[in-house]
């Protein structure tokens, strides 16, 4: 049985998720949480960039 890298539990299937330019194999629950956290981080970074008036690329 495969083991999730995030929660160390045995699952029937792992999902490959690309985070910060790296691919990770996680269970579906951890993959959903990781995607949500990445979206929140991206949105908050965009807000901060907007407040500071930064128009360049990352």
C-alpha cells in the first residue's frame, strides 16, 4: 500500500500535486488541503503586491 508523504497514512491511491515547482505524491485529502493553501498564499501575495504598487513579475 502506498503511504502519503504528508500524513504518513496508508492509502489506496496517491495523487501527484505540483506545489512550488515540485511534484509531491499525497493522498486526496492532503492534496486538496495543499491546493487550498497554495491558492490562499497566492491570493494574499497578490493583495500585498497591490497594496505596495508593485507591477513587476515575481
